[in-house]
C-alpha cells in the first residue's frame, strides 16, 4: 500500500521527473543512465522523450535537458 508520503513525494513538482521514472524502474536504470551520459549529439533529448513516450511516460524535452544538466550528464 502506498503511504501518504510516497504519494506526495511522487507528485512533487520539484522532483526530477526522469529520476522518478528511473527510481520506479531499477531494472532499466543502468541502461538509461548509460545512454543519457552520451553526448546530446548522439542521443538527443527529443529521442529520449520519444523513447519514454513509447514506454508510457509523458515527459517534456525540457525535463530531459534539466535532468542531464542537474545530474552532470
């Protein structure tokens, strides 16, 4: 059962949306981290958005860009 804290933390607008996705999918987190560490010229932010959308995750390009900037990728 989800606690109130879990529910509120997941909905926090300050939380990194991509980190939230990766935290809920640890089996693929390493693969995603490896791909996101590649230069944007090789793995573009829009490509990441489209790949996430195919997996049912709606995220904006700005969120991917912010994730890469804030997490040193």
